[in-house]
C-alpha cells in the first residue's frame, strides 16, 4: 500500500547505487535499486561458495532480501539484518533452518522458504498501523479526486464539442487540455489495476523485495511496462498542455498572433509530440540499460530524461503566470484609478489570480524543490496530502472554471434548453388542438406550420411576426367560425425572436478581448 505514493510523483533524491548512509532518507524506488546491487553481489558469492558445498548441506541462496550462506543439515543459521534495508533494525538478526535432509525449511501453506525476520522488522512493525492508515487515506483521496475530475472533464469535453458556436482556437486548446487530464486519470487507474492486482503479497513487507526474484504471474512484465510508459507519457502531455494554455494566453495578451486556427497544429505538436519524444528516449534507454522487472522502479539517473522536460515546463509556465499577473495588475490600476476603492482593486486582482492558478498549475511550485523527507514525518504527510489533493482535483477545477462557469457556454446551454422547451411546448399544443375535431384540426396544422415558419423568419424579417400572426387569426376565424385562437401563441414570439436575433458571428471570434474580459 505504501507504494501508492509513487504513482503521481517522481521526485527522487540522488543516491549511490550500491550503498546507503544509515542517516539518509530514501524512497522505495531507491531502496529497491540498492537491493538489486546486493542481489548481484550475492550471486557472485554463491558461485564462489558452490564448490565448497558438501553433500547433505543446504546450498547458499538469495531469498529476495538476504544472501544466506551454506549450512549443515539440522542447523539453525543466523545472519545480521542487512544494512542495505533502510528500515531494518541493523542490530537484530534473521534466522533460517536447514532441515535434516539438507533442504531449507519451507512453509507448506505458501510454498516458500521459512525465515524469521522478527528482529529485523522491529522498526517496521512499530509504525506499521499508523502508516497504513495514512496510505489508505491518501489512496482514497486521489481515487475520489481523479474520479470527480474524470466525470467533470468528460461532460466539459462533450459540451465544447457539441455546440458548434463554441468551436474556436481557444476552446480547441481547452478540449486538448481536458483530454490530457482525462488520459492522465485513466492511466493512473490502469496503472493501479496492473501494479496492485495481487493484494495479498502487498500486505507482506517482503513482497516488494520478493518480486525481484519471484515476479507475480498475474502481473506480466510487458503489461506492467506498457502501463508505466503510458502513465509517464500522459503525465508529461498533461504538463505540456498546461504549458500550451499558458503560451496561448500569454501570446493573446502580448503578441496576439496565435488567434488564427492555422497555428493550432503547432500547439498540438508541442502538447502531444514533444512528450512523445523524450518519453520514447527514456523507453529506449530503460530497455537497453536498465530493463529490470517492471519499469515503475527508478533506475538511477535515467529518470532525469523525462523529469527535466517536465520540470522545465512547470518553471516556464510559472514565469508566464507571474508576467500575466503583473500585466493584469498594471492594467487594473491604470483603468480603475480613482474609480474603485483600493480594496476592490485588490479583490479583482485576487480573483484573476485564483482563476489562473489551476490553469497554470501553480501548485506544483510549492514543494517542487523540496526533497523527500521521512515517511513518518509531519512534513511528509503535509506534502503528500497537499499534492494528492491538488493533483487529483486540478482537472475538476479547470473544467469548472473554464467550461461550466464560462458565460459563452452557459448562454449556449440556456439557448439549447429554451429551444427544446419551445419545441416540446409547440408539439404539445399541436396535439391538443388536433384532438379538438372540426376546423380546429386543420387549424392545429396551420398553427404548427406557421409557428415553425415564424421561427426561421423572425430574426431576418421582424414584420413576418405580425404577418404570420394575422394569417393564423384569420384561418382560425374561417375554420371554426368561433374564432378560436392558439393559446399564448403571441407570447411565444418574443422569445423566438430573442433566440434568433443574436449575431451570426460566433462567440469565440474575439479571442484576446474575451480572455481579458474573463480575467478582469
């Protein structure tokens, strides 16, 4: 369960590959990488000792944690708890039994060699329960956060794709950004399912180390590598589409040369293509230099192949954010000098800042430069809760602010809802008048036809409203003689005119002015 922390964060502290200082704090990835070096040394020692093994003795072997020497039959052997396991009690000892037949004693229920690590795990078991509670809480937090973000982003993408009047460069970029958040959330769920498909082994503290020599059958290495690679790619694309949003908004304010849709392909290459390049380089390097088990284990300095470009995108985006806030503050003071109270000006600036923070991913800067601290420490828990919350819920905040709270989107949704309501109302009235019999049946057909006709003409020809109304009235008088008029027929026309009298120019045409107005 402790391994869930590695899902969303890859900030690792430099460490020697084969030894560690007992005073250092290391990550799980680095711990396992050190264990790989110990495994290699053990294999060399085993080869050297095999010539000295006598018949009936237990042979030396590596059990995933300790390199056990040869032992005589019927002997209980003990070794010091290895120093390369950071959380072990290095003063304790581990025990193993060589039975009378010259085989290491096994636990038949799990078909594994028996070993007693009780003295070694003194430090592990003392805080195990409290750490499990923290890990479970973090797992629940990011699962709920990504689920909410995924649902809201799917709705936002559907809205922006459905309404053609919302199709413009700015919203196309929003769609790509939302899609990158969706892919990131899905890749995390897939990675969880692949890496934690065997929950029984994860409950044992030796399971992560045993997996080096006994990889689980239910978790194929190829599938695990693909899941990790896709996760890294979509994590990188998410950061680079955040960068594209920052570059686009910055260009609208300062240069205004990216409003044309012809430049969208270049932004698309930055968002989807650039991450593919350095992730592919990392895959090639990992496959050729450190193809060890599942690639979720960090392999020394190879991690910087994808970490440096991501960190560069975060830093550049933060600089763009600071520059945009500076310009907004200067314009706010210039345009509202003497008009607004200083507190109102600060309030408007704070509002603009808060709106831009999720889009620019400013929260990444808070703990970016800090190394990992001790897992049981308070600072570590604060950092993990902070990052889990904002990383998992960033997609929801972006969708909420830039889609659901957008005036253009709200106007299009309201107009679509009004059109649907009017259409249902007209159909219902047509059925009511058609069921009246006599002349009213013909009148109902006339009402339905002329009302539909007036919807299409009222915007271009305002007089068509009075013309069609007069035709309906005369038809009603002639058809039934009683002069029955359609209920509330005239009262519908102002709404119809309102819907059809909006300008034919799309709401996304004035990109720079729209962005500036939204922020202010």
